């Protein structure tokens, strides 16, 4: 039997089936708890006081938390000093001085620059030139600004004429007036920022005691995982969780100790977890939390310690496993990226922050309208990730369309809506509280909602160079048209065909124009059949002839597009013209041209319909069907916004148009 890339022999089909059946007979989770119960049970077994102190150099203390009070060892300033450029003098000598009646003071024979200690005493009727920050000499108790004086001569030598009356202490900072020796300069628990570093440096402090940051081991598990930088083999994926979790540990105030990705080998993973527990304060493993075939992380953890929680009534994040081994927390996150990062922030980050002495994260909540109905799973509290856009009636929360397996779902969301476990849906038009992710949300200058295209990225790059920010939300042409009609975006990219007069006479996008919307031409792109080069069923034929050729071949599998997309309408028209209703694979409906091309490249399908640039990108054969018009619906009320104007001008920019041509599109208009 051959071995796979991990060195293990792949299981026989009968062994795999037996493992799946055995798993199905088990309880999938030990006990599914509410998020509140799970957190209480887990944190109840931990001491969440800040960790011990460690001494660090002042230059390395930014962001750290002070472990002990610090008393000022010196005064600041350490001497009486001048606040202005001018002359140190006795205030009593200035009585009655004015523009009409200036007084004359004899200049002493020294100039007190910064760092120059005075040698001479300021006697009655004299003054000493002094710079800002200079040390006040003996006898002086005030400083006159240079602007109030004129140079003069007296019978005894150089002098000044002063036109202002001063009071004692004027323009003098006395020793200890900022910081007094012995006073508490900073108290324990303060997070060190640039201002605190400045205060400490002003007192000559070069090292301080800070709370030790927890060291967190980060591991991933799965035979399918490949380290970034290496080439992917069939069925493999890159280990994004390791990188995401390690970065999140650092953001939360810990020290990440990335230990890599490990195959689904019980001995290897057990040793890795033992090493992690020995070396670190906390262990975070992603993957292997369910009880399906090959998922055994929770079982290994239960052998090394005590599993407190396995299963939380939470979406995303139900398979979460929380345990303690040798007095240290061990957390097994779900394998899907969005589930992993969400549960990390909910259950792990608070522990790291507490141990690092940091306060709990404060959350900001705003109200927004949900524009569409969203179904929810009964029995699990759900955290629905949303993007925020400004609609005509206020802030709108648009639910993310990507699942928990998406790497980008969490990073592209502005916040989340908490859906009660007893709710079966959240209704369209309802007002919802959105908990923001991050410190604050700055609305983008431009919201683009609808179909996505590579050439659109070129236009967005052009307006970004002008300082405008844009958010693109890919929800398909029909979704974009609906959002534009509701005033929930600035621009909606669309490519929907109106086949009312047949495919050959069909028009694009004109039927989408409604009161309040304008249609602006974008570019044409060729749609066609993609197939693996050399396939005689397609090579050298027209698109219609090729479809007729495979009409009766059940072994020739197509890959379709999602309902509501412009390509899907084109596909159905092509099939009708070829007399083919529902060929094999018709129900497989991905949402992008790239997904169609990948399905053909990987052999899961033999043909599909996509744009020509996708065929070139993946090295596929291409049979043209028709040019498709990719246009933009503009919300008329928003047309004069600077970002919208910049977008429209970029569409006409010759450099932008040439770049669009360079990837196989033809600008129009």
C-alpha cells in the first residue's frame, strides 16, 4: 500500500467507513454548554491574577504593564530653570518699569546656555542673559523675555533697558515643580505608553519591573495542513490558523510560541502537546475537536489532563474544547478559521490579558438595520458577522456570505450581531445591536456592492492612489441591484442579461435601471465554455456544438453557476439552445468564475462557463459564447460624492483603461 505525504499509509475504504460509523454511534460532544457556563467552568479552574514581574529595559517596555509602584528618585526639573529666552534678574528691581519708563540693568559677564552652571550671582541692579532651560543663577527670582528688552550702554558697561514689571517666579520652573523626589510617579497596573516612558526617562530610570507576559504555545493539527511557502499537493490547504492565532496571541498581550502543524498521528501529537505544556503557560491547538474520523485532539488532551468543556452552544465555535493539564489551560479551537479566531477572542484572549495585567477589552455597540432575513440555528447562540454600510436611513448591517471555513470572514467584518439561542431567524428591516470588532469603525469613502471582477480591482487601486478608501461586498449582480435600489451602497457592479428577446438579442443591465439609479458603462468581457485542453469533446467546436455533442454523455460533468448570477442566465440560455435541460453536474453551483475553472482543472467537472481571463489564468481551453457587459448602477443621490466622482473619472482614465485591456477586458463608454 502506498503512503501519503505524511509517511502514513492511507486507510482502506472499509477501515474508514468503520471509523465513521463508530464515531456516529458516539455522543458527538461530552456536554454542550452555553457560552456563559463554559467560560465560568473554565475560568473557575484558573488563577487569573497577573503573572510575576520581570525587569526590562525602558526602551522595551512599551505596551507592558507596570508590576510595582515607582517612586521618583530625583526632582524634575532637577534645578530652577528658565522657561524663556531672556534675562535672569531680581523681580524687585523691575518695579515701575513700562514702555514709557524703562529701567536699566547692568549685564553680568556670562551667558547661561542649557547645561551651563552659573558662576556669578545676580546682584541688585544686574541681569544675566539666559536661554530657555538654563539654570537660574543665585540672586535671581524671575526671567524677563528678550522681547521686553533693548540693549543699552551705561557708564559701567553693557546693559539692558526693560519695559515690563515682573513678579517673583515669573517664567521660572522651580526644582521638583513637575516631579518631586519621593512622590509616586507611576502605580502598578499602568500600561506603559510613550508618555509614561517620557516620565521615567525624565527621572533617569533605565529599567523597570513589568508583568511577565504569558508564553502561549500555538499548534495546528491535520494531515491536510501545509506550511506557508511550500507548494500545495492535492487535497492540502495552507495552515492559516497557526499564523492567525499566533498573531492574535501577540495582540492580546502574550508571547506566541509557534510550534508548527502536526499530522493526525496520535504519538506525534501527544509528544508535541507534552512539550508545549512543559514549555509554556498556555497551549492553544486548532483542529481535531469533533469526534469524526481522524479527529482525536480532545482524546489526547483528556489523557494529559482534565477536559472541562467539549462542546459550546455557539455558532461559530460549537466544537470548542477547554481543558487543564498540569495546572495549565489547554484550548483546542475548531479547525475552520472563522470559528477558531472567534472562539480564541471569546475564551482565550481574556486569559492572556488577565495574566499580562491588561484590562478586559472594552466593546463598542451601535445600532444598525438588517436589510435581509437571516435564518438561525435553534439551540445555539449565534454570532453573525456583518459589514457596516451607510444607507439612506442610517447604518445598515450586511451579513457576511462566507462560512466559518473562510479565512477572510472575520478580518473583513466590522462587527457581529448576537442572535439568541431560541431565535430561528432575524427578520429583514429589524434594528439590531452590532458589537464592533476593533477600536472603531471608519466608514469607507465608497461602498461597492454586487458582482466582483478583477478589472474592478484596477479601478479601486486608482481611486486608492487619490486617498479614497473603498469596501467591496461581493453578493452577486442581483444582490447588488437590490442593495442599490434600497440605497445601501454607492455603486453596484452588475452583469445581468435580459433574455426577453432570446439569447442572441439579449441586452445587459438596462432592465435593472429604476428611478433613482443611473447606469454607467464599464467593460465587456468574453464568456465561454472552459475545458481541459485536448478534450476532443470540445476542441475545435463552437460552444453550442460542443454542448450538443455532450448532451447525451452522462459521464461528461458540467459545473454550473449560482442562481441570480449573470453567468447562470447565460448558461441556461445556452443549454436551452442546445436542447439540454439538466446535464450531469447542473446542481453544482459555485459563486465565482475562478471556482468554475478550478473545478475543471481538478477534474471534478469537465466543462463550465466562465470568463476568458479565468480560462487563461488556469491554462484551460476556451470556446467563446458571447460578450458580457459589466456595468455599474450608481445611486443618483450619491453621485456627487467625491469618492463616486473619483471612481467615475477613473473609468475614463486612459492608463486605467489600458490596464483593464491588459487582463482581457474591453472598456466601453
